[in-house]
């Protein structure tokens, strides 16, 4: 069994694996932070390289958050309860994603990794938040708006879907919601100015069905 500090460090390093940057190098030979929206996340990968690289990045970024909570946290020992340790490990993974030590502390915005962490901590809340994200994103074509809406509604979803949740889970939901809005502050400015780029995830499907 490892120490609390050890599992937090391991969670951070797991979250810090910059899959979007790695895929950008492999698929396009570029630093993805210098192209498209400039964000080292799955959506920018989709815009630049298409669906398959996007899915690789999205699923891996979610896996990082889930693994920190479900696989790394149980290795820790100390004064904290297992649930609290898992919450801290999830936070560490999100921090690693946003401030990755492997890429000059310039990573993504943390949405997929936070979603993965919530999937490990409160699966029903995470799945419902994904539904909200899809509804808003597919309706408006604004990924940032869908991400922020899903994050902001998560505390309410936790209240509605989880009987007697731990106070720490509420704190995590609220904290992640505030944090994700913070990481999207530039997107908020662009949305207000009418300059935010749209992402039509259904475009390829429609083109495939067009005779």
C-alpha cells in the first residue's frame, strides 16, 4: 500500500499524459496547441483530424480520471477515508491534465478527465451529465457551452440521483463546475462576442446519408 502523497502524485502524473498533444504529433506532425482553437483537448483533435483520433483522445482522457479514482486511490493509505482519497486523486488527475508537467504545464481544459473521475465516484451523475452535454452541444454546436452546462448542473444531478451523498462529493461537484467555467473563460468571452467556433458532430453522418 502506498502513501497518500504517493497516490496523489501518481494520479497527477496519470492525468498529465497529454494524449491530445501526442496524437497531434503522430497524426499531423504538429503541436495541436498551435492549430485550430489552440486547446490540447479532444474537440480540437476532432476539428483538425476527424472522428477516430478524437475518440482515442476523448476515451483516454476520461480513462485518466476514472483510473485515478478507481485504480490508483485504493493503493493509498493514511488518515483519509477511501472515498475522500478517491476524490483527491480525481482532483489531482484533473490538475495534471490542465497543467501537465510533460508539456510545459499547458494542457487541456479538464472536462473529459473530470467526467472520468465522476464516472468512478458517482456513475449515474456522470452519465446524466453526459446526456446534458450531448443535448446542449448537439443543439447549439457549441462544445464549450455543453461542457459548462453539464458541469454546472452536476451538483443538482448529485442531489437528485444519489441518496445521501457525502459532503465531499458536493464540494467536488461544485469545485469542478467552478474550475471548468474558469478554464473556459476565453470561450465565454468568444461566446459573448459571437466569435466562438461551432462544432457539428453530426455533419459527417449527414454527409454519409446524403445520396
